[in-house]
């Protein structure tokens, strides 16, 4: 940092954590950032309240360790002779954001064969 004065810490950060961070050298601060990011990832949780969009049918949700497994079908425009499309498998997580809040992340896994066709 080019300034002699340290930046003002967030009010929610305890004095002990602030003091410890201020004592770290550049390498220690980088390690603290990596650790904090790992803690955020570990805090990501399964999302059990899955709501379908108007053009979707949720066929099944299963809570897993760290994510919710979702199998859904998708309907497109009226008149599509191939509808519904799928079923498709997704892993859904709620991801914490460094600036606060959370984001629901849908990771497409692939088409489900067998039980729903």
C-alpha cells in the first residue's frame, strides 16, 4: 500500500481480527485471503427451496452434501412437438459473495437417461 495509514476495517470485523490482519506481511495477507475464500466456499450450502420457472417442470430434488441435485424438464414455445425437453440434471448451490449476500448457481451436469424417459 502506498499510504502510511491502514484502511478503515469494516465495523463488523472484530478488533482482534483487525489487529491480526494489520500485523501480517504481504505474504501473510495473501494466505489470509486464500483462507477466507476457502471458508466462503465451505459455507456454500445446498438449496432446498427450488422454484421452477414458468417453462420448467421440476421432477426431483435431492439434497446432497454441499449442493441440491435437481432433475427438470424444459418446455419451449407452444407448438413444439418435441416438448418437454430433458430431463436434465443440475447441481444447485447457494454461493456466498465476498461483498455480502448470496447467489444461486445452477451447474448443468447433463441429460438424465432411464428413469424419467
